[in-house]
C-alpha cells in the first residue's frame, strides 16, 4: 500500500483541492474509510509523514543546547585566547583555559538540558489531544500522532488537530479567525465545492488552529504539520514568544555587564601594554577580568530556577506551559476570574422550576427543560447536567421525542433552541437568559394556554427574576412555540412570537474556605475582580457572602458604550463586571493592563481564549476546553484559588532566587574585578594570573547552581515582585564599593606582610576573594540577619565544600599548575580576620540598605506604577 495519497487519477491539480472531490474518491486516494485506520497503518504513516506539529522542537535538542553554550562572545574570546597561547608556546596556559571553559559549558549545559527535559515531561500531562477512530473505535491520542487518512471526531470546545474534509456534521460552527480573520464562527457542512473556492469559503474543510464553537462532526485528515494551511503561513514567519518584562530586564542587564566587560578588556590591555607588561599575559589577564565580571551563568541560572519552580508548582497542582510566565505570576497584582467553580463549589443543582406568574411547578416545564438539555448538541455544561439529573430523579422520560432541528447557542442571543417532533406538530423549546427569552416572547403560558404578554405581566416576571437573583439563584427562562410538521430546517428567524413558559432556578453555593483564600490573596497584594455573564444581583449576592467588594458594578451593556480610554479609567475602580459578553472579556483585561497592572486571567471556556491571550498570565484548568488550555500559560489541576495561591507563592520564590544570583554577581564579582583592574596598574605584577581568575570564577559558579533550590523567606512572597534596573544599579554601587574597599585592604595587608612576592600575594588573594564571594551569598540571600534565615541544604553544603577546597588548593598536588604556593600561617590568620570584617560590614550594610526610606519609596513606586514598563498588548501567540 502506498503511504502517499494517490492523485495520479485526477492529476496533481487536485493535490490541494480536496474540497472539490467526492468522499469516495478521497477515501480511495488516502486508502482510508469511515472506519479510519488500523493502529499498524497509523504507525507506518507516522514514520513516513512525521509528527503532526509545525516544528520538531525536540530534534537534536541536547546537541543544540550544548552548542549554544559556546555562542557567548566571552566564551569565544576565551577559546581564541587558548589558541593564542598555543601559538606562542604557552601550552599549559592553553590547556588550563580550555579545560575551565569546557567544564563551565558542560555545567551550564547539564543544568539547562535537565531543566528542558523536566519541563517537557510536565507539558505532556496537558498536551493537546485528538479523538480518532483506530481499529474501528474512537480513542484519544496526542494531536502530534494524527496522520493523513485518520478519521477525527470534533465537538464544541475542541481545537482542530489537522486539515480535514468533513464526512458528517451536526450544527457545526467553527471559529477560524486565526487563519481567515473572520470575527464570527462559520457553519461547516459536508459537500463538494469548486476547486477555486477561496479558503474562507471552504465550508467542507476544517483547518488546523481553528476551534469548534458548537455542534459536532467527523472528518478525514488530509494534511498534517507544516503541510496544513496554518503550517504554510507560519513557515514564512519567525514565531517567537514575546518577551516578558522580567526576561527583558535580565537581557538588558546582561548586555550592560557585557559592554562594561568589553570596555574593561580594552582599557586593561592597553594600560598593561603601556606599562610594558608581557603582551600575552596582559591579553589573557584582561580577558579573564571580562569573564569574571560578566554573569555568564545567568541564562543557565534563570532556566534552572524556572524549571525548579515549575516542578514545585506541578507538585502543588499547577502545570506550567510557558516557563517565562512563572515570573509574571509572581508579579501579578490583579486576578480576573469567573465565579462558577472558582468562587463557588461548581456543583450546580436545579433547585426548582417555577411557572411564569402563578408560582406553580408543573411537571411539563421540567420535561421541556429536559428535552432542551438532553437533545442539544453543543458543549456539555453544568446547567444542562443539573437539569438532566433533576429530570432523572423525577422520572421524566424524553425518549419518545425525536429532535428535528436545533438553533445553537451563541453569546449574542444567549439562548439555545431545540425543535422536537410531537404528535400534533413540531415544538420549539428555547432556553436561555431570562431577558433574552423575554425579548423574543409575545405570550405567556397560563396553564396550557398562551395569553398575550403585556407590560404588566413583563413587569411581574422581571420582579420575580430580580428577587430570586438577589437571593443568589441563577435563573434561566424557558419559552415554546408550535409549528406545523412540514418544516425541514429551522433558523434564528423562528425564535419569535414565543410563549414564555417558566423559570429554572439553579444554586451553586460558595466554596468552603473561599473567604479565607481571598483574604490571603489580598494580603499578598493580589486583588480579585469578578468577570461574569451572570446578572448583577447574583454576582453581588455572592460577593457579599464571601467578602469581596461589590460597591462598584459595571454591566456589559454599560461597557459596550465606553471607549477604550474611558473603560481603562472605569475598570480599575470596578469590583464586579456582570452580564458580560465573552467578547468583552479581552477588552477588560486590556484596559486593566493599560493602567499599569500585571493581570492574571482564569478561564476555561471556549470564549476565554482571547482574554487568556491578552492577560499577562493566562490560567486555565485541566479538563477545560482545548482552545482555553492551549491559550493558557498555566493549567491548574483543580479549579481552585487555593492551588493558584500556592502557585503565586512559588512564582515569587522563583523570582527571589533568580535575583539572589544577580545580587551576588553584581556585588562580589563586580567589586573584585574593579579592584583587580586598578591593582593591575599599581602593582609591579598582576594581582591574579588569568588562569587563577578563570578557576576562581568557575569554582564560585558551582554553588550558584544550588540557588535555584534555596529556601525563601516568607516575607519575600507577600508582595508582587518586579524587575527594576534602578534597584539593581543601587545594589551594585553600594555592595560593590564595600567589596572594593576590603579588596584594597587585603592588597595592603598582603603587600605589607609579603613584600612584592607575587606568588604568595596571588595565592592569598585567590583564597580570600573566593571564600568571601561564597560567604557573601549566604548573607545577601536574605533581607533578615543571615543567622535567622536557613539556607537550602545544597546551597549550604556546596558553599562549605568549595570554601574548604579554596583553602586547601595551595596545599594539594598539582596546585603549581595554577601558580599557587603554600601560605604562611600569619597570612592565613590575617586573611581570616579581613574576611570576617568584610562579612560583618556586608551584613550591617544590608540592614541599612533594606531599611532606608529609599527602599520603601522604591517599593511604593513599584506598587503604584506596576507594569508601566511592560510593553503594549501581548498578542502573544
């Protein structure tokens, strides 16, 4: 059997015109049928066509990550320095430089690769799935395993996994705006079309990247991966995930330090040459200084802390789809969420049914609701489930009625109609928001007889609806209309002249402990705003019950009349957004972001995808609609704010640990390298040899890797955290100057005690600088006194081990390769005293720095201005 579809009979012109061919012809070309493929056929096609993905992200990933370690300009400079050493005959220098560079790259590679593997395993838990018919049965598989010839089944909420030709469809409406730009969903149905039909008009085709809004269908896959229409477009684009605010700050900081390093290379090299120092030694020394001042491990540290944070969050029930979003979660100060399942138990029950005006609870009304709920083909929802459960408990039978039509739900009409055939004709049963049902009702049922719906009756119905809503019930309306049994097709125009039949009252109690959870989020600086399609009375009742503010309410109708500028000003003051059209959710999120807030959005529905895209941090839940999960940055295993609260804390811990490395790199490293740069002009010899600087830098980096798993003080997670370059610069100046001051004190001590003995000076300075760098990490890692904050086990252990190694290095075999000599006891004692004095000064300076008004002022400004540094609308993916 040929794996490649056979187009020879019809000519290659039909290769991309599948919509113009009869189904039997397509089945023949793809060697498939309505029963789909066997497992063996599918496996063979997967090997032939490859994964159904736009790019093979895992191919050669290990090699790519390893080679990327050598892309750093500083690493390339060191490689060139090793080559120069070989040329001039300095083989020992070349070997030492090469080994240190290789060891550093291997260390960084190991951490980055381990992080990427861990994250990919987490993503597999929430991977995009597709339902395909294999061996005659529908099964769920990873979308990447879909192959040409597969028969796929789709329903409301599903993402389309590949380009496919429809075999059957029932009220199937698909949103394909990502491909065609169409605002509203389009109806899809089987049938042949002309070969020259434009893409947007190919009603018989389903396209990759589209999502099903309502209905269901089956289709045969004709193209996968880069061969799909969506794949052909993206192949010509450079798809990159937009930078987060934190990532942008880290990148700019790295560029700043790199520029400083390169300037120092030129200045130090030129100065040493003018002082008639050996040319090669001067070059190697200046390059080593550049490496020492540059936080070359910063990318690896960021990757490691993010992946470590992702693993912790996964253990707490939060699966991270995009690592960079962890920092945004820690920065979030506004959370927008619906109430159902988040603030409430999410277990909706039909409390009772009520007749239109007389307060009766007729069995007929429950049967009408059951028919509508059981026969509709849209996405399953808790309201219909509650109706079905109540009808089952009341022994309501609907099997005798046959469905002849459906007018699917949409978020403009806010109602759904099912048409069933009965003995005396067809009966249309509409269910939806009370206001939208009354809008198309001209009569009201009195028993079995419809009577005109006058203004007095409308007022009475509206009052009953408002009273029940104010008690916390979610209320839907039911209306009916009879037709003669001669219609073949029903549409929106038939939803007129209905007879209002009654009310459905649903209850969904607040979640246990939700008030305490909301208080804990407020304590952490995260304000919750409710965005709901429910009416103002229901939302306000819930807010009052659980302790949320409800003084300022904005309805969807009011919002539609506001400009974007007016909405931005109003949204910040609004507590509850109610009666909201899902298409308005994105506007609300954009308005809040535009006012400088870092906004999270929690959603799980088909229409939540735009708002999830727009938010700084999009959050969905496991089991949500495919389109919502794929749009989200994170997926909660359980739709619970408790789970999200733990995720926020983990995001802030991740941010804090990343900043610890930055703080250490810009204090000890910066001060030491500046000191050595000046010392190289003043001393008759270099304060450290190039190979000693590189070894010092390498050994200091080893404990830095353990920072990702370090403990974080509780106070560090109580406020939203943002990257701020001004704060980093202040920190660098204050602690860098302290480091430089003690460096010169050390230089003076060594010169006074040893004269101009270069080897003793260099060995003593190596030991002291490395030990102080390592010990400083334990002080700077916390704002509290260091002895009150317990460091992580691996950070403490690695710091002690490398410190012991630093002291022992001059005394172990092979130390002469690095130019080390034994240190006199007096030198060791003096260096120990300077080290303790330096650490004590750093601790005192830390207390002053974090308690001064400038730091509190900085914090208030950060809170007030928030995300003003974040670039405009995300449009992330």
